[in-house]
């Protein structure tokens, strides 16, 4: 089964930037979504951004213009560039894809923001 390996989390000051990476152990069809969700303490997991071939990326409204998702299919990797981070963006960020009809999740990156 496909594994998603995440990297790039860590403490960031408010207003700072951070890039998350997620590498798949197998090729994910470019027509399949790859994306990022986040879960803040006491809140439900929510979609942050996702990308697939042939469609404009989807973004959570509150991160539009701050976050950029990109994908390198040759490297089987999806990235999330996060700029102008705010304290309430503190959450665990999870990589996600759907591979052969099965949801696959990365282990999560803790992104704590310092005010």
C-alpha cells in the first residue's frame, strides 16, 4: 500500500513562512487529488488545499493567497508553501491522497505558531 512521508514541520513565528513536503512511496496518478488537511486542537480535520491534473487547485478560503500547493509528479511529491502564518493556523497538517479508491494519510506535521 502507498505510504506518505511528510517533512517540514516545526515552530514558526507568526508572520513567518514554512514549506511542508509529502512524498509518496508509489506513483499517484496525476488525475488523483493530492492535498493537505489540518486539525487544530478541539476541532475537526479540514481541507487546506488540494491539487490534481486538469483542475485549478482548491484552497480553504482563509488561506487563499497565503498558501500555495504544488506537485512534482516525477518526484511523487506534493508541497505546501505557507506564508504569513497566523497563530490560529496552529494545527497538525496531514498529507492526503486517494489511491485505487482508498484514502491514504500521512502521519502529520505539527505546525505550532508562536505569537
